[in-house]
């Protein structure tokens, strides 16, 4: 791993995070974040990656000690709970922001020394809900708009880093299955993006020439 740049990917055990890991594996050493267990162990074995089994909402400086060089940080972990704002308790708002915003901000802060040393890159997986808010998506959309603002500020405060926000549409993942259950609709994977297609957009941002900075990438199903 020391001979190659290193990427840390949260939510790396499944879905989009796993697809990003596979897409980057030919050129990056990988550290994959997840809650531990079989899925994380399996993909780490498959890709010769280091596991990073942490609870992101409780991350501390001790958790990142010994990680070493970090050239790329990809924030792919996230949660979504749907419902009208009049029926969404404060617990849901707090849980959503804890994972989608606060954990991102804290992990990035803890890794900034390594990222600065590498003049590296941060990729934040946002959502279409981070650009257009719709009924029943209140807490999730609000967290993604906050994540958008965070990325914009980070980009300005850390000019030596490339900071990219990716706004994908619906993706064929387990998370999307959960969303469709909450919406009470059919699961129609043929109408969604594949995780591999969105991972390709992440790779495009990461591999852009040194003089190019893809600040925002919007990906929609055809």
C-alpha cells in the first residue's frame, strides 16, 4: 500500500462505497470504513484493503491514529428516513445529521493534516435531494443541503485540496430498496443508476488532470 496513493472510503462494505472501492483498487491502496462484520471483511479480503471498523458518529482522534498517509477521502456512508416534517420526531433529525453531516465534518477534520500533506482530495457523495427538496424528504434533504454547504466552505478554506461533491440520482442499492419501502412504491432497478456508473463519476473526479478541479458532478439515470 505504501507505493500507491491511499484512499479511505466510508460505507465501503456495500453499495456505492463498495463500487467506488472496486473502481479505485487498481491504482489506490484502500482503507474501507464500515461497522465491521462479514461484509467488510469480505470486501477487504477481495481488494486487499485495510478495514476501518468504526462507528462514524463516535469517531475520535484515537480511531485515526496509525492510519498513515491519506491521499483521498470518500464520504459514501449515509442514512435516510422519510416522512412529513409534521410527523418526523427530533430523534430522526438528530440521527440523520449525525451520520450525514457531523460524522463527515469530524472525520475530515481529523484527517486534514494527512490530506494537506498529500495535497489530496475529498469526495462527498451527496444526493439529488441536496439540490432539490421534496415532500417527505425533509430531514434527509436538509442534511444534504448542509453537506453541500460544508463542501463549499471546505473548498474555499483548503485551497490546496480538491473538494468534489457528487449528486447522484437514485441508485440500485440496498439503501434504495429501503427508500422504496418507505415510499410504498415498487422497486424498479432498470430506472435507476448502477453503483458502478456513479463510481465511475467519482473516479473521473479523482483522476482529472492536476490543473482541473471538478467541484460538482451531477449524475442522473438516462
